[in-house]
C-alpha cells in the first residue's frame, strides 16, 4: 500500500478508516508506515498506513455551497 500511496505524491486524496472518519489532503510523503498529508489550511496530517481502510483520489470539481469567487 505504501508504494501505491507514494505514486500519488502531490495529489489530493480522501482517506477512510472504515468508520465515519475521513481525512482529505495532498500527499506529501510516505515513510516508515506514516502517510503525510497537507490539508486545505496548510496543516500537516500524519496517518498510520496500517489503519487505512481505503483511499481514493479526491474530485477536484467538488462543488461547495456558498459564494463564488470572481
């Protein structure tokens, strides 16, 4: 799994732990069983690879409710 996560370097992914917990971020790296993600606020998130139930590339076209930036 680590090699597959490494191949997604600098891509935005959603990571699930098999329950309602899901985190989203850009893959910053994978080393020693830890996945490093950068979230939308620029904070670094560390995830134990062996706790991941599944992950997928996040859709860049996701629409969020609110005002449009022009």
